[in-house]
C-alpha cells in the first residue's frame, strides 16, 4: 500500500544526493511519564559505584583485634586481651564487654564463631582451649571435652533460624586443625547434672590430615529433608559427602551414616597455600528453608567456584565448576561472595571480580594507618553485609549498585530475557536490550518475535516498517503495527488513526488473499486449514474494529472496506460505531425487509423509525407495525407519513389494515387524545381502500371512541367525520327515527339541547310525516316533551279527535300538580305561624341569679349596672360584654357596629351633669347611668371622625376598627333611660328617647352584641392567637 511512497536505497543513483527533508511522521518512541522519571536518573545510576568502603567506629579498643564475626546484625569482636565485645546493630551504642577468665600469656584467641541466629558464640584458641557463650549470658563457659584448635564450624541454619529451641545449637559439624570432623551439640540451659556439651562424636578423619579450613552442610529437599550434602575444604582439596542422615536421632548422631556410607567426591587443587576459605551465597537467606546457590573456595591456584545443584543425580553437586585465577597472580588474604561478585581482599586493597564475565569490575585501596595490618573479610550470610577488619579498626564494604552492569554482560552473551530482568529501573537500558533482541530475532528470521520487540524499543517506525516490507513479511508487520498502536499514547490521535487505518487495510488484504487461495485450491487440495485461518483472521478484524473504533475515521474506513468488497465487515463496522442508518439502508437496497426491521428493533434511535417507516410500511406493513408496537416511546404524529402509505394501496380484502391496527392500539391502549390521530383513524375507516359493504367497524369506533372528560365530546372532529361520511356516501337514509332518538339523548347533562333535539324530531314527525298518531306515540319515548310543546307544529284546521285523550290526560296532570302546590302552601303557612309563636315565647324567657353574682370579666357585682346573662350561665356588665365581644367579631360586624354607634350617638341628647347626691353617705344608684350618658355624649366627635376615617379608608385593619368602638358609649346607647338595676336592663317602649327607627337600630345593635357568649365563642375563634399578647409581660409561666 505504501510502497510507492517509500524510497529504497537501491532506487537512488550513486551520484544523486537526497535533499534534507523536514521530518514528519512517527517520532522515536516516547517514554511514559514514569519511564521518563527513571530515564532522568539513569546517568546518576550509572555513575554510582558498585561498592564503597566506610569506617565503623566500634568504640575504644584497648587491645588489638584478633578475630571478628558478624551474623544476623550481631557483631562480635575478639581482642588480644581475651575480651569479647558484642554489639547489636539494633542498639549500636550499647557494647557488651565479656572477658574470658584466661590471661593472654596462658591463652591466645585464634578465631570466634557465631551461629546464623546470632545467639551462640564459640571461641577457639591456639592452645586448644574452647569457650562457649550464650549471647544474653555474662560469663563464658569452657568446653572441656573440646580439646582442639577449631578451624571451621557448619551450623544447622534451617533449625536455628526457625528458633524452635533457641537455647540449643542443634547438631553442628566442627572441623579441626588436624583434619578430624566432629559432630557436636551444645546447650545454654543450666543443668547441674549435664555440661554444655550435650553431644560430641568423631564422624570422619581426612586422610591427608590437613586443617579443615571450611565445612558446610544442608538438608534437602527443604520440604522433606531426606538427604544431607556436606562440603569440606582443606588448603588443597574439596570434598562432597552425600547421604541420608539418621532422622531418629534427637540430639546429635545424625551424620555418622552420612560419612560412613558415602564415597566423597574429591577435587584436588595442589598448591603451596597453607590456608583457604569456603563460602556460600544464599539468596533469600532470611528464610529458613532457602538453599545456597553459589560456592566459592579460595585456593592457591585461584577461586574454585560453581553452582550448587541439589537435584543432581550424580555424586557431584557443583555444576559449572571452574577455577578463576587471581588478578595479577597475587594470592589474597581472604575472599567473600556476593550475588554477582567475588570480593578479593589483599593487604592494601580490595577487588571485586564479576562472576558473570570473570573481569575486575571494581577496585579500591584501603585507607590504612602506618603499621596497621589487614586480618580478613567476614560476611553476614543472613543480612548480606560485608566487613573488613584490621588489628585496629573495622571497615564496612557497602554494596551500592552491584547489579549496575549485569544487564550489559547478559546482553553481550545474548541472554536477552535475563538482561531485561535486570533493567527494570532504567528505561534506556531496557531499550538497548530490546533493540538488540529485536535485531537478533530479525536476523534469525523470527519476524513475529522481532515485531514484538521492535514495538517496545525506540527503533524508528520508518526503519522497522521498511525492514518488514523489504523482507515481504506483511503478517509480522501487522503484528508490529498492532503492538505499536497499543503502546501509542491516547493523545497522539493522528498517529493512532494512521496506524489503525493501515491495520484495517492489512486485515482486509489478508482476508481477500485467503479468499483467493481457498477458491483456487478448493478443488485440488484440502483447504480446511485455510478456511480456519480465514475465520480466525476475520474474527480478529471484527475485534480490532470494536477495540479501536474511536481511532478510525468512519468515511475513510467505509471507503476502504467497500474497495475490498467486504460487505460483512462493512455492516459489522457500521453496527460497532452505532451507524445503524447505513446498515438499514443496505438491507433496504437488498429488499431484505425483515433484516432491516430487525436492525431497527436492535437500536434505540427513534429518528430511524420515522425515516424508514414509509418504505417499510409500504413493503412489510405487518412486521413494521409489530416493530412500532414494541417501542412505546414513538411519537405517533411523526409516523403519520408512514401510515398514509397504506391509504391508497390496494390490498387483500381478507387481510387487516395494519395502519388501523396501530391507530386502534394508540387510541384505545395508549389512550392517546390527539384529534389528528382520531381523525386519521376515521379517514382509514372511510378510505376508498376500506370495504364499503360493512359499516360496522366505523360505527363501533364512533360509538366507543374515547371522549374528553371535560367537554364530554369525542376527540375526533365531528364535522370532519360527517363531511367524510357524506363524501364517501356513508350515510343512513332519512327517516331513521330510532337513530335520531339515540343521538338526541346523548347530551345527558345539557337538558336545553336535548329538548331542542327532541323538538326537531317532533317537528319532523308532525309536519313532514303528517302522522298525528305516530306523533302521539312519539311523546311516550321522552319525558322532556308535553302535548303543549308539539301543538304549535299541528296545522290550524287539524281535527282534535286524534289527540283528544292526550289533551285530557295533560289537563288532569296539571290539575293534580295544582293540588300539590296548594298543599305545600298550606304547610308553609302553618310552619310560619309556629315559628312566630316560638319567637314570642322566647321574649318571656327569664333566668334567676343571686344577689352576689359577679361579672365574668371584671369580677365586680353584677347588679351595680346594666348586665347580660347567657344560657351558659356566663354574666357580663354591658360595657364589659362590648369590650370582650369586639375582640372576636369579624371585620364586617365591627364596621356595622361602628355605623350603628355613629347613627345612635348623632341623635342622642346628653343629659346635664348632676352632682353626686348621697343618702346616708352612699352614692345614688343612678350616678353610674349619668356618667355613662355624659361619656357617650363626649364621644360624638371622635366617632364622627372615626366614621369619616372609615369612609376614607374601607380597608383598615381589624385592630383599627376595634379601637373605634367605645364600650362605655355603646353601653349607654343600648341602655334604657329608666333602667332599674337588677332588672336585666329591660326597657318599656314608652320610655324610649327615639322613635321606631332608633329602637330598631338599638335592637340590631343589641342582637349583634348579645348573639352569643363571648367567652364560649372566643374559645373557637381564638385558637390561632397566642396566650401572651405582643407587648404583654407575663411571669406566671416562669419556672
């Protein structure tokens, strides 16, 4: 596809020079943000040394150092003064000083040994004395049974790290200077009857009787330790003993069978060196069941090294054994093993030799003082720390970046997967390895593996694509493009779109290629495998279109698929991106109406129902309507163009009209009230395509069509229905009285309209049919018409004999109605007389009260002035009653009281003020009356102004109206001038100051004030009022 746009080196002439091009296209592989942060630190990481040497300050040393051991972060130093210094790294400031009770002239410390748990310490001397110290104890104990110079000890690492019995050393192998191997068990438990040496047994003696400079043992396999591997070294030999230990022995005695029943594998490296060391390196050494991986033995010829293989079926458990000569030929003082290096210690320097390529990778001189002497290097096999000690101080060899160059070594060896495993923290290193691996795969013809590696490295996109195109490996190129697309950032939209589009083209080309091969070999050969491959490829393409649909341009992809003639992929892609319109268009062009409707049912876009409805309704009406009925969200009004497709189409009389079926569903089941749809349904019932012989469906709809509950009229347009019926000849013949009567009774709630319709029918019967007997029978069908209603329709000279009985019957009915009205009038008269008598009796009603009765409001004696007594036995002074009643009376009653007060005050002539007259030193009983009369007279102007104010502003609030009512003034107005205390305020008509009008006003005012008891009435009226009014201070509620 892109071959014509690619310039190959062979296409350029020798003398031609290509002009520099502005680079456009794929940039070199961009690193992810986290990889960028790692790449930013790659230079710093590359410059960081593999190891470093630092001083350790163990405190003041009052004697030279003799021996040092470090295990499990516990440092033990032996001084020439026979003193042990113990430091726990968890508490470095605390130094435990343990003296050994021997003078330096009597005993010289040779070496100290510490178990893997850091709890058991063994001190050996050149005189053969040996001492044992438990770390938490303060006093060492002499091992009297062990009279030898100990050169090496092998511990039971698995048992000691599991700490099942921390007081015991468990079984250990001791190598002596005279070449004898002992099995021993020591215990720190205090027992009067037992010594520390719980077990001591000689298990083997080396024939050459050289010092046992190193001894190690391991039980394997870890899950079920049935065998033991014991490795023993001397200055010139290394032995391997393999056998089954005695599992029945509880305390010692397990290794007798191992040494007795096995012939050791011996490696002899003769030399002049009188000392040697044996070291293991164990990954994950903190785990008790870990087995060592690497062995190193320092000899005079070099470092004998190899890998321990505990699954070996031979007697040699050291694989890839070899001897590494010392650099420069100098024999070192001591060695140690790290994960990737041999640490070689000389008298003035320390050197690190890589185990992978046997080259010196690091060297550093030691900062020694004048006269300071190097003793050796010790390793903490549990914590993987390394310590160099002299006779004066201790140096720490810190492992910094030991694996810095490991990836390069494996890369040079072609072990790319291993190299990748050591480039996790550097994206640039990983890129180098992947680039080399990709080129290697490509050179070997492993193109798919090369494609995967090229996609993960920074080799330019153009270079890789040209390589695969020149090699003709389009399938591998497709794999590369897929991997590259997966790793391209989402924000690189253009690159992702170009990759995805190119991949679609690759897929389509491959599919067509397989189609051609299958077609060509279908007759001659077996093409089942090719068909399977084609099926898998097509499925991959479908999955690709679904995964990367957002990275493909629809128009470009459509054109690309159509250019390859892949209709199935065209439809699949359209469905994937939700472009159901193109899928439906395809099936409509193919006239496959069922599949088109199936696609419409599968999608949720309603617009496609409206767009393709007309063509589908015309060709598959039943299936289309079934599809519409499944989608309740459709707007029926937008489907009207589709429904009208069936209006003028000739159809089988036996098949139903599916437009009518849908409209009936909309009207009667979905309860649609649109007049347009109701009218359309009538149109289909009356359309030319409908059968004209049967009006039943139309009549059933007209009679059962839903009606508007507010107007009680059908939703369809009656005029429109009538006009259609007339145009199509769907009318009943004139003279159908039964149908006319049914329609006349339809407006049940509109009696005038019903009577009007019945009168029209009556006019037709009388005037048009001129059948008087029929008209008389017609009256029996309704209660709305009487004989007198239809008499005006009869001709002037009609003979009365035909309806004489009806007239007589009507007159009898009128006579009976008149009698009923007379009886009702007589009963009403009797009721009125009875009410008058009850009213007169009420005026003579009286109540008996005590002389000491008090007012319910002011609590003063009731008989001191005019009062009111209610049937509820509440009693009030007149002014107190007025003041209480005005609080709950409504606004209109207050306005009426003010108006009556104003009218009565206008006509009141105030009596002259009389001085108080006394009889026997008491006031006259009429004094209060006189005072009230004067008080009421003085309120003439305020009430006048109040009335005027009321006239100016009729919408004043109730509180302002109540302020205009003066209880004292109203009490004086209501009271009679000749009122006698104790008589209830009742007055004679002859003593009234005014005429009948004033008496009427007083009576009205009296009725308004005393219509009900204000205390009883206010209980209901005042429910919404607070107990304490605004501005009122009430402390009775205070607790």
